[in-house]
C-alpha cells in the first residue's frame, strides 16, 4: 500500500522535497553554520536513542499530556459551547468572562497554574487543556449559531421532540465546526505542552515521576550540550504533531461523511 | 379524512406597527391544488408562515376542517423556496426523518419512503447525500420528505424558483403526478403564470394593501395534464390571458401605492400585449 502511495505524483514530490531539504541542511551545517548539527549526526543520534526506553518514554509522556488536555478540552468545551449557543441568557452571562480570559496565552498561565495545582503533572495538564479549550468553544458556538433556522422549523413541523432536534439536527450540524476546532486545538495543544514541559517539567522541583516529555528532552539536551538531541527532539515533536493531526483529520472525515461526499 | 378544507378568516399579521397581512380571508378546497399568485411584497410568504404555524396571526384564525390550527404540525407541511434538506442525512434518511422523529418507523415506512423516492425519480439516489444531488433532485427528495408524513395540507412556497426552465417543467410533471395520486389539499405559491396555469385547480390572485384575494380563477382543465397538451390548449391560453390582465391591473395599483417592483411586470406586460389588453381589463370590472 505504501508502495502504491509512492507512485503518486504528490508522494514523489514530497519525498524529493524532503531529500533536497536534508541535503541543503547537511551542506549548510558542514560549510557555513558549523554549530548546527548536520542531519547525518541527528540520524546517528536517532539510531542510538531509538532503542532506549527513555526516548520512547518522552513520547509517551508528551502524548499522554496532549491527549489528556485535549480530551478534557473537548469534553468540557463542546457542551459549554452548545449551551452558550442555545441560550441567550447563558451567552450573556458567560461569554464576556470567556472573552476576557481567551486572549491570555496559555503559557502565561504556567506560573499561576504551578502555584494553584497540587502537582506538576496537573499544572501541565491544565495549561494544555487551556490551549485547546478556547478554540473548541469558539468553533462550537460559531457552528451552532450558523444553523439554518429552517432546519428547526422543518423538525418542529414534523413533530420532533427537543431531544430529537438536539441529537439529529444541532449535533450533526455543529460537527464540522467541532472537527475544525479540534484539529486547530490539537496543534495548539502540542505547542503548549512542549513549552510547559520545558518550563515546569525540567525544573529542579520536579520530583518523583513528574517531568519528562519531548519538551523536557530538548531542554535537558540543551543543558547537557548534546545538540544532535535538541534537533532530534524537535523533529520528534514535528512527527508527533503530524501523527495526531492526521489521525484527527481521519476521524473527522469518518464522523462527517457528508462533507467528503461533496467532492466525489 | 384524506382531504381537508383549510379556512383562513380575517387574518391580520403585524410586526410592530407594520401590517404585513391585513384582513385576509380565503379557503383551500379539499383535495384541490390551489395556486396563489400575486405581486411581490403582498405578504404571500408571511401567509405561508402563518399557515404552517411558525408564527401566530395577530388577529383572525386559521382552521383545518373547522378545528383551529395552532403551532407547527405535520398536518401542515411547508416546502421552502430553497432546499432545507438536512445535509448530514442521505436522501432516504431525510425522507424517513418525520416518521422517525415521531417514533413511527417499521418496514412498511422504509418501503413507502423508497416508493416515494422512486416516484420522484430519485430511487437510485437513496443513499446519496443532498450535496451529491442536482438542484432539481433536491427539491424532489424534499417533496418526498414532506409527502411521507401525509399532511392534511401541503404548502409549497415558490419551490421551483431558481431552477432552469427545462428542470422546472420536469418538476411540474413530477409534482402534478404526485398530487394527482395522493389527492390531498395543496397550496402552491408562485410568481410564474405558466406554472400556475399548468398546476392549478384554482388560482387565487392576491392583492396587497390590504392583502386579500383579488380574484379567483377556476382552472377547468382536465387531469392528468402534460406539457404537450397544455401548450396547444386554447382554454389554457385563455386562462393565462385572464390572469395576466388581472395581475397587470393589480401591479398598476401596487405601483401607484409605491411598490417599485411592480414596474417590471407592467413594462413586460405592455411590451407583450400592448396597452389595449390593459385597458380592456380595467373596463371589465
């Protein structure tokens, strides 16, 4: 199947562009910027590290945090957004507070969150949660408010109950916006988790099982002076982010089959 | 009772101080297809919303077989101007929506849904999503979605507006066949005189300020109707001319009352028939 994919023009272009990028980087590292590790050195570092459980533990730590924060943001954000979209009163009460808090970058919450939450792990989870939460809520509200009012009139005419309208009209009509919010939110979650790990995960107060993660891997490699590992950590995050966005997009297509149907 | 009589008595609808529908009365005869035609801005779409129960009238009342009609009900279903099919449901699921919402689905219902889809020429597209269907097909699936609920009255608010001429004629045929088969009470709103003559048992010509029935024309053309026989039919041409004369007269009044939209109709009418017909219509009253 992968062989089949390689035969497509787009796939060939992707491979060529990645190779050219690696070659240029290699040349640059060898002749111009000598303190940048060349890709060959990064690859060598990867070969040594790939067998070590510590490396995979970093992946595991970051993925767990991303999934935890992201899932919490979905679980809280979707009902919250739907509630705000369905009631003018609730919208009037909660939206102003939401709009004041929303521009605060999640990373600005790091110190407060470390003080507020009892464990390091919870404070990272909280900051990660914030990263995705606002995007999801905004998308859910936008999607739910844009529903064609005639859908409700049709449903009411045909004798639908409130629950039926919610389950069969509001939810599916909002789903495409939820998917968009989730994909964007997932990207933000990765940005936030790595920064949070650098700031708090690698701190001296990190006792016991706390700390670790790909962000911490980068930071500790920097402190330890192994530049290949810094770059390796960066690439690992890129790949991790790509995998999660791709999975989410696949899931999105699966739950909204009618969107994809348009192009076929 | 399959066919119901719908009566509209002294209905008034105001938004704030603006009276959109003023003292309007008419009846829809049981089992008949009544077409309502009138200048734009005469409150036709507001009447539709009142009949469907989406909004209550400010004064007066609407009754189905003598019983007051309050709020939306699957007794009175509307086909809107533009498609309101649920994009996230396949054609079949859209048609089954009403019965499912009321918790009344069995094998017979699914069978009936497929039968209706076949009847409107969309049987092969039951598993397609609305975005995969053409505009004309979407309207037909929507017709099936309404008809499966066996409404006492079907209200169609300019349903074929925006379709190209050929598609429109195809729609008339599908729709007329469906109407003739079920024999229920239908109200069809349009601004297209050919559509009105082809479909109607009775044509209500509306006037505005206040909204009222200006004239009723009985269309005594035989059913089933086909485009071939209608084009050559003298009686059809006569009815069309009669309706146009009244509409022209109404447009003149409407224009005098400040409705600029009426001007287009007057201009095209006079280009087509000359001023003679217009003055003849005025003398007739």
